[in-house]
C-alpha cells in the first residue's frame, strides 16, 4: 500500500470499479470519508472492507 494520499478516482481505479461504484460501496459499508484526499490509514480500511466483502460474495456464489 502506498504511503501517499490518493484521490477517490485513484482508489476506484485500483479496485477496478468506477468512482460512483466506489461511493456506493463506501455508503453500503458505512465508511465515511472527509472531503479531499484519502490518507493511507483510511485507504487501508477501505481496501480491507471492500476486498474482504468482494471475497465473501464470491464464496457465497460458488
């Protein structure tokens, strides 16, 4: 994980989703972001929750 702040678009690109889909995922998982850049600590929370959620959904569909 990067030690630099990122934009929401950069995070969405890394996750392979659109910025709108990222926003919906964050809303569904009740992750609130302040305005502006997303700093490493919050990035880690996003990646852990979203990637973990996606893996769980894949297990349920198989």
